[in-house]
C-alpha cells in the first residue's frame, strides 16, 4: 500500500498554507523512558528531534472511538448519540472538507471494515480535492 510506519514519532501540529490547505505535519521523535512501577516504559520526547513531513492530506487514526474534543473544537461536526462522527457512505462528515471512517464513525469494529471505510474516504477526498482545485 506504500505506507511508511514511523514508530516512536509524535505529531505536534498540522501545517497549513495561507489558503488553508495542508502542506505538512510537524513531528518529534520519542524514545522509551525508564520503566514505571508496573514495568511499562512510557515514551518521552527526544530533545531537539523536531522535524516536518511534507504532505497535502492528513488522515487521523486515533483509536476505537472519536475524541470528544473533535466535536467540541470543530464547528459543524455532528456526532450521534454514541459520540461517533456522522458521515455519509463516502465518509463525508457534516463539515465540508472533513472525512471520517472506521471506528470514529462506527465505533469499535474490525480492521477490515476500517480499511474499507478508509479506501472509500480516500476516493472521496481525492474527488473533493480535484473539485476544489478547479
């Protein structure tokens, strides 16, 4: 699929241009800290490891349910009674230019369903961008 995994990398901000289009994402490298009482080693930021990844699209994959901050901080983004994002069959949400799929829309489900939703949303995002650029 051409996906590059960057382990122990934490995005810190999305970079946009003067027209509001995404042009990159700022990140910082992480490393595993000392084990806590349970033996778990939590990631900590590597000093001076900031870097940027040029891109024109950001697809957030955050977990098995949408972060409630999304609705609170994004005007026009509707959720259902379970807190999942409302999206049509192509993944378009109630806010223009924002697409969602997978667990953020359905709640916890299988990876296969999330991948299918991602493919549909990717196609819809491509169509949306092509229409906006013309």
